[in-house]
C-alpha cells in the first residue's frame, strides 16, 4: 500500500532539524527518520517501510508499506488505516515521532503488495530506483 503523509512543515526546515551537513544529506536523514517513525507507530518492521519521494508545500511524503510490515497476519491496508487514524490522535505513537509529530493527514493511495499484479515487486523496483538516484548524487 502507498500512503501520502502530509507533515505541517517546510522542506527548508530540514536544514535546521537535520543533523547532516548539507541539504541532500539532511533529506536522506529525514527520509530514514520518517520511515522509522512510521514503522514504530504501527509496531512494524523498518525494512518494510520505504519513503518513495517528497513533495514541497507542506512536506508530502510518499511511503510504501510492504506486505508483512506488521507480520503476515495484518494486511498493509489495515496498517495504512491505523496510521490514518493516528493522525487524529495527539497522543498516538505517530504523533510522538521525530518528524511525524506534525503529521496532519494521511491519504491511502493504492495497493501494491501481495494482491497486486506484480506480486509486490513494484515497491522493490521503486526502492531500487530511489537507491540509484541517491548513488548518482
């Protein structure tokens, strides 16, 4: 499942909050921290949460939740709905995250995963493309 997480912050905030020296490193640190926040919020596996991209305005983070993020017995759609509900609860684990404390909306975009025609490979391919872009910088 892909979700869009809207954070009430600007991309320029990353240079201030990121521990890295330059902006590109700050963005990489930010992506990793958001993925960690999301995995923690659903008590799921970090290696099954992938930040696929960012958009400006408020920061809009496109996240892929891979099948098995919370074990095989919990569907990624249920995980996405859990995250969506947490945006409305100021005491939720999501709202306690390093960056996700300012989460104001989650939109469930599409299902990728075990029921997808590609058997979930789309997430792996998107993740590999992201790695290639980062290596080429």
